[in-house]
C-alpha cells in the first residue's frame, strides 16, 4: 500500500459563489489536506467568505497541519495574492496555471506549472519560459506567445512571507 493515510483530499466541484456548499471531514489520522481547484474558474466575494470560513473552521476542528493547493487557476491565484487567509498560513501552492496569450491566433490558454519546478532563475526569466510553450493551435507560434498577466504580481504568492 503506497497511499499515505495521513492525507485528506478535497476536490472543489464548481466555482466559489453564494451557491457553494463545502464539506470535508478529515479523520483523526489526517494531517495534510490537499485541495484541488481544477474546476474553480470563477470566484465572487460571497464565495471568498464561504471558503475562508470553511477552511479556517476545518483547520481548527481537525488535526490538519498542512494545506496544499493544487491546480490553482488565475482566479484562485488572484485571491491568494490579494485576500488574507484565502491561502491559510499553513498552506502552500503545489501547482497552478499561468495565463498565456498567442498574438498570432488571438488565443488565450493556460500552462500548468508545478511550484517545485520553478527556481529563482526561471521566475526571473519568465519570458523565456513562455517561449518553451506552444499554443497548440499551430506548431510555430512560440515567438508570438506572451504571458497574459503581470508575472511579478501574479507570482507574488511564491515569495516567502
Ligand atoms: Zn498560436
């Protein structure tokens, strides 16, 4: 058995808004909570409040001492960067999406990145990073692809606080 039984998984099934209902009951042996945000594309202010109340209470009422965010899209990254406690103090981002734009195809797309694979040099040279990625509409778009956000601002969450 390779499953780590100290890990509790939570997959958010839809956008975070006033219709969101969250539930997760970690067992006693659960110490790490992995939250998958893949399906969260939009978040409104009510959703932010629901999420923060939920995750704060969950941490208080369980043995969870580590929270990992997985597949965070632009909307989630924006909240992490601007809303205190959206990412709990014991939380880290494992993987996220970098928004890209292809000038040639006028197409927006996202590249999934693992935080662990981003070293200081890569972050400094994000423009080069984008050049290694294709827009998958045409094979030779690389030189036309740009990061569709302000990298320094977008990646603020990577900085240790
Ligand atoms: Zn293209």
